C-alpha cells in the first residue's frame, strides 16, 4: 500500500490554459478532485464526489433547518409542524441554489424552473418522510416516558396538531437528526437521477 501523499494548496491554482481551478467556483466550471491515495482514487468517482458535495450542501441546509426549527418552535413558540414547514421551505431554497451551481453543475444547461419543480417535488417527499420520522421518534419517546399509559397514535396526532406545546430540545433535535440521516439518501438519489439528470 502506498503512503498518502500530501500537497500544499496555494491561494490560486491554474490549469494549462491559465484558467483558475482553485479555489473552486461555480462560475469557472472547476471541480475539486482530492487525491487520497496518490492517484486520485476514491473521490475521482463522479457519483461519490457528487455525494460528498451533496452532503456539504445538505449540511448547510440542515444548519438552516435546525436553527429555524429551534428558533420558531422554542423561542417564538410556534407549533412544531409549523416550525418544521417554514424551516423546510427556506432550507430547500438554499439546497437548490447550491446543488444546481456546485454539486450537479453539469446540469445547469437545463431549465432552472423545470429543475426547481422537480427539486421541490423530491423534497416534498423528503419533507413527508422527515416529518413523519421526526414526529414518530418524538411520539415513541413520549410513550416510553408515559410508561405506556398513552398510545403512540394519540401522541403522534398531538405532535402533528400542536396540542402539546413542546418536547425537550434534545428529543426534538435528536429526532430531527435521525430523520435527516435517513432522508439524505432519498434526496441524493432522486435528485441525481431525476432532477439534475444529465
């Protein structure tokens, strides 16, 4: 096995035509390929590279989503479902912008409005999955706290309708994190093979 090779990155790297390729920019069409085995290796694979980029963009959208859910639900006391919906809409806009400009830039020649419609459809399915998983985890936690004296369906509906004002932040954020970890795979594959298909 060859040892890993390290390179020092300068502030600007150009290709043989003197075009800037580092730092990466959506406008110059550059694409970062990180060599992890001295030959280019794993991240030269387009699908894996796109998945890594998708996860980076997804992390920024998750930060927006978590921040807004906590702000709206715990600070402004909006019902959880309302907070989840508002946070979803804003994080989808962030995700579309960066995925179109960076992750799937090869597909920028297609109509942005058609891609946004597809992206929104994929993310609506993701929203339903994410919300169902989040609320399901919170409801399951609440049932265990009640030692089974309340049934899952009743608590699930209380969370959806906002009858119970709030659950502990750790439970809500843990549920949201668990749901996000599951839904990221749906979003990536649907967007890669449908929304931004090239």
